[in-house]
């Protein structure tokens, strides 16, 4: 079953240095969807480990299976337009509407 349009939860504003979690969910897809987050139209990389990603100034952890994008300490650099896309290899990927997060 192709995924439905996912529901995205993106806070409109966040305080610098706080923990912020963005979430993305869709329940119709079978097999279960994987989720990809985008910021300002660019796909975010899935972070594994701390080493190289830290050097690239990555402040988030993306879980493609759970659909979460977690910022441990959000910074002003994280301000932007976010959306996520659900895909499971059946039908076209579905994306939620873009939401702006201001830090």
C-alpha cells in the first residue's frame, strides 16, 4: 500500500540551546514508510556516529524509521523551512507541507 501524506509536527519557534524534536508520521503505508527530512528543500543526511558529522556542524539526529528529527541543542543555524517525505517503495513518496521553524 502506498504511503499517505504524512503528518509533520514542526515547532514554529524554539529557544537556542534547547532540545527540539520534529516528527513525521503516516499510518497507511505497507510496508511501513521510511521518512526523509528536508531543510530549505535540501535532503538532510542521516547521521551515524558523532565524529565526522560533528565536524560538519550537524546538530541533529534523524531516525528514518521513526520519522523523527532530533536537535540536541538547537542553534540559530537550524532556522529554516522543514518538511518530510514518506516512502516505502510503492507508489510515489508523499510529503507534508513545509513548516518554518524560527530559532
